[in-house]
């Protein structure tokens, strides 16, 4: 993991490989941002002009390197674009700082130390820059090189894996302008470190090939992390699932040689007044089952456990932060494969709730494992349940590749989750649950079918899940099918591959619940 330090040193005197400054996009050209005054002075106040000559505009994520001025101990100045200059007297928002820090950290791969002189007004800004740098420095290279070290496949991979093949991630970031003795600044960095380490662990899991990460292996990773951080863990194997009547999870996993698991992670605080339950879809590989996916849709299906990875990371983060709220995570783990024993279209499953489901499409499997886990989570009578899943292609069609949808049985709770997601920099959008779409899931054979109308398929999936939420429990469903896995080029602090989508939303939800901000 990239190391973070707080430093009051002058940029000119810092022993580093580079000094990072912010530059914004002004009406008449690039504008040097606050935090870089001493660097600009060393260029005789002409840093903006030099950058403009080099083609820089200050556009968001734009990176420009130039030789450091005479007298600097660092040989390079890296200017990173912040986007438009904020309105008068207003600061840059937190995610602008995160994205800029992430872009800079990615551009500095292969270097040992950099001083970040980005605009820092308060502890929140310190935390944002720290998060962005740590997330931007992430690299997954466990399977490159000599092949002797695949720690990431066991859930232990860190950002330094990149040293094995190509450039190693930036090793150390010194946050210039942050105060080492300021309690708020120190706390912001400690929080950022805990959350990003767990988020990056989620990314490792998502990126791990499915031949190394099946349900049993995922459960082992979760158990080891839980033991390390004082979280109780319970793992239901295939025998326990059968004895308990978890027909949804078993029905999805029955076609695979790797049997399913249901993992319960319990973090408790003696001072907690509220209880949250997080439920994650953990399909470690999704072939579509008998309803086999067409060619071109299978290659990234190792990411279909991203919801479970997010839940896992959020529970461990809550434990590391010592939040005064009880958080239970449920990881519904299965591999969806076609075989002679696989569930067929037309089969009827009896779910853990007792309801029967006619399976019309075995590629609509995520809702089946989630339904069992949601029913089980409801037995503890939490104040709220949030499930996270790469659930439907329909949500990607509706919202694109960077935004997740939020559905809920409580409009106020949906609004709160949406506000929290936007606050932490995870684009999201509230979606409805139209009652008329329920009719499409009528089955002549069972209580409900796992498919309904094709149009609005993401909403149909949400309505299906709602049927399994315990009475009187607020529930939200996050369909992260779009942002969970980035197949395009990296941007900001988002890498190619697994992103860790929804981790920060869940953690902030737990923090606000602990603080009593959610009623």
C-alpha cells in the first residue's frame, strides 16, 4: 500500500521525485490553484504561462510534467488539472480533489516519493486527497511476472504488486499543507487509509480469476480478514444450506463443482443504537447457466461477485474505524455453471422464505441468491437492509457504465442513500419500483417467476427482491452493474478492471447511522 505522510515542508525543500500541483481551467487559460504558491513563485509567477505553452488547459484529469525550477530538491513538477475554477470564495469539492490526486498518483507510477501540493482547506480536503492518491496508486499484477507470488488471489494483494511487471505504484505520498500534529488531519488520513485498503482488497478479489476465487476461496478470505479485525464470521456450506432450505443459493450453485456458501460477517459495537445489514451478490463466475450467455458476454463475468466484495470491504472498514453501529454483512456466494445437474429453465425452487420461484431464465440468478440472503438478514430485524449487486444489464442500458441505480421500499431512505453516494463521489440515480411490473412475474406454477417484462428489467429485478424483505424494515437495492468493472481506460482514481464500487457509500452510510443522522 502506498504510504501517506503529513508534511509542513516547503515544496522546494522536499526530497522527492516530483511535486504535484493543481491547475484549474480559467476563462483565459490555466490558473494555478491554491497550495502551489511557492512553486509558482519559483517560476517567477509564470507557472500558468509555462503550462499553457506546453499545451495544458487545466482540464480535469489532464497531467503535465515539467522540469522543476532551480533550487528544488525534486527534479519534476507535475501539474494535474482540476477542471473549471470554482466560483468566487468557494473551494474545490471533495471528489474533484480525489480525482486529481488519483490521476497524479497513476501518472507517477515508477517513482518512490511525491509531494502533493493540492488545495487543502480543511481536514475533509486532506481526507479527499489521501483517498484519491491511495486509490489512484492501485495496481493488480499478481499474475504477471514469474508466477510465484499470487497473494492477491488469496485476498492479500496490495498496490505494490505492480513492482513485479512494469512500473511499481507510487510508493509514498507526502501531503504538503497538511499538519502532522493536527488531530483532525491525522484522523482524516487514518480513515482514508483504512477505507482505501479495504476497497483495494475488494478490487483484488474482483480482479482475481475465477479459477482461483470460487465460493469456498472467497469465504476463506472473508474468514481470515474477519479474524484479523475482530469480526465474527459464520460460513454455511452446501450441507448447512440444504438443511436450512436455502433453495435460491443452492439452485444457482448446483450446476458447479464448486459448491455455494453463505457467509455472515458480524461487527458489533457496545455503544451501537442501530443495526445495518448489507447483502452482497457473490457470483464468483456467471456463465448464465443453462441459459448460457452468448459469446462476448462471458469474459468479464469474474466481476459478478463485486457486490459481495463491496459488502465484505464495508464491514471490515466499519470494524477498523470502530464505528458505533452494528453492521452485519451477508455474502451470497455461488458459481453459476451449466452441467447435467444445473437448474433448468422451468424448474421451481423453494426459497428460504418458503416462497416458490419458477426459474424462467437461469441467467437471472443474482436475484435468487440475494433473495435467500435478504430473507435471512431480515430475521435479525435490522433497522435497514442494503443489498449490492451487479444485477442487470438493463441498469447499464439506463444509466451507463459509471452510475448505479438505487431502488427502495422507502422513499426517504432511498433519498438518503442517494445523497450519501453523491457525497462520497459515487455517481448514482434513484429509480422507481412501478407496481404494474409485478404482474409480469406471475407464474402459473409457482408463487412468482424470476423474470418479468423485458422493458424495465432492472426495476423488475428490484421488485422481485422487495418480495423477500422482512416487514417493517427499510431496504435499498444498489444495482452496480455499470460501475463495478471498468473495461475502458483508467480515469481519476478509477483503475481498469474492478473498481470497488459502493464500498464508500456503504461505509459513509454506516458512519452517518452511527452519528444518528439517519433517524
